[in-house]
C-alpha cells in the first residue's frame, strides 16, 4: 500500500528551479532514503510534502488525501504525517518534557501518557533529563528530543531531515538503531541523509537526487553496490 506518492513535483525558489518533475513514493512499512549532495533538493522535497513551501506544479498524495496542496501543515500533522526538521529545532528554554509533549498538541486521548512513556523507553538518556532545558543538551540528545516530539503525534509516515548532521559517529549509530526500531514498530519513514552509507544500509528503497532530479532509484542494497554511488557518495 502506498502511503505517500509524489508525482511530477516542481518547486521554485524565485527563479531557481529547485525540484524538477520529481517522482518518489513510500509504501507501508518501508524506510525510503534520499541521498544527494547539498543543494540537490532533498530538504526542499520534504518541506514541499509538508506544505511548508509552495508547489508550482505536480501532486503529493497520501493515505489520507489525494492532494495535499489543499491542506495546511497542521492538517497534515493531524492526519498522520510529521517532519523532524533539519537542525532539530528544539525550544532551548523549554524543558525536555515540554518539548516532547508539544508533539501531542493536537491530540486529546487517553493514550498520550502511554506514548510519552514509550518515547522515554526509546530514549532513556532523556528520561533523567525531563526537567532540563532542551538547549543545554548535547546535539545527539537534542536530535532525540526532536524525534520523540514527532512520535508524540502518532505518525504513520515520519519524514526525517538529516538526523545525523553534526553528530559523532557513535551517536549516529545509536540514532540509526532507533530509526530501525521505530520502523519495525510500524512507522513508515522517508529519510533525507548526507551519510549515504548509513542511509542506504537501513533503506528498503532509495533515490539519488542531483540538481532537483531523481537520477537513480533502487533497493538500498542495489544502490550501495552501484559503482557510481560508491564513487560519488560512499568514498570508494
């Protein structure tokens, strides 16, 4: 079942054609990784899916809407798709707990305490820091807060934008283990990531973007063995 489908998407920044007739999809249970150089259009794609950027043409359809252009970002989150933005974007002067609970802002149900406890099971490093200001955490811990916050909205589709950015290798490995756990528990993931090696190793399928276009697609295993991908993105 396709939970997310992007068809012939075109997005501009002024006169700059940032995304060009782009087509991607994510099916239920998948981790779909998007790799490419800086400026390839990866973040622009995710922001366009979430209606944070205007789409010139093309269509984004999901399990809950045939055309997201008619919906607000808030409406998309309410229906079950959430973005963890590049740079984490935590509220530095609010507590870890308050940051996490903001993800449940649209909810009013009895499962909220259970979901809160679950994210602290996923991120035990945060459990002892509930009352600590989020801005005093390490970069890895702030990334955990950002993901935990997104999970509190109960997403069926989770968009992750550069979750490993600026993190030490040991922290990156931990973040990717958590991403795999979230996926195993039933959340479909679309992952934008500079660390192509890690991104393709966890991916069911992947896409390679260059200057706003998809230039290569395949399973994670196919892409990680591709000679062009090895030379351009894996340093081999």
